[in-house]
C-alpha cells in the first residue's frame, strides 16, 4: 500500500513546485479550502505531480494533510490510494 508518512509534505511540495505550476503549487500549499469542487482540485494536484515524476508515496504525503483531500475524504487511506491510482492512470493515458 501507500504510506503517506514516508515523505515530508513540505519537502515534496517544494521539490515539485516549479514543475506543477503556480495554480497547482497554490493548491498543494493550501491551508484551507478556498475553491469549490474538491475532487477536481485533488485530481489536478495528483495529475500534475504524476507528470512531474513524483512517486505514489510522495503524492500521498503531499495530499494526506491537504485540506482539499481531508475536507472531502478525511483520513481514509483507501480513498487516498484510490484517488492516486485513478488520477495516475488517467494522466498516463493522456501522454
């Protein structure tokens, strides 16, 4: 399974910030939900991190305490894993 405690979310965000662009960078650094449609925001964060070369565990670490994820799914590790696998599959199909 995916271990969200494997990486420091701040380090992951810093590492990929330039590659994901300012919009996703702002979502990754968010401390509260500002924009509607949390599912879409979570998908955009995962897809951008996939495209930037992040591992599933890095993505999990970045999302686990992110308000756009926690506000919708709480601390549901299965939901986290499902969202990452779904977004990764879709992002890789677009390539």
